[in-house]
C-alpha cells in the first residue's frame, strides 16, 4: 500500500502544479525540479524538514490556495504511511499558522476519497 500511496501522492503533486499554473499563473519551477529529482513524498519531506515555509507556500497562501500545498496533501489519511507524526504535525502547524482550516479540508476530502484508497479507509484500524 505504501508504494501505491507514493505513486498517487506524486501524481497529486503534479496535478496541483498544473492547477497552480492554470488557476493563478504560478509555475513552481523549483518544486517541479524537486518532484523530478526526488519524487513527491521525498520532496515534501525535505520541504517540511526545513523548518520554515517555502516561497511557493507563501505564494499559495497569498492566493488563498493552501489546499494545493504539499503540506495539505500530506495530511490526507490515505497518505499517512508516507509521513511520520512529526512531519504531519509540522504540516498542520504551518497551515494552521496561516489561517487554513485543516480539519475542514480533510473532512471535505475524506467525503470523496480516491477509489484506490476508499476501501483502506473503511477497514478497521
């Protein structure tokens, strides 16, 4: 399941980049390079270990689009196998510190999980 989640996380990051380009005219070239070099999960881990947000995070915050961040995506339950508790806590802190309603975001996304993850969410923990 972890490998499957990693593939889907990477794909979700690529889709977010396309949305950024189309919706707000932002091309996160450094993040795109990180995705190509390291993959989505590893790039996100590195961003979250920096201790401060990136220029891209700031751009998305200013545009009111924090739902497109790697931080937000990393908090989705179907990606929990990719990120440890400390990493997820840092993602939540960054988002919350910028006024993003993390719980509402997760609730909206969990209401419509991707097909590949839906059965896993229904299984008892």
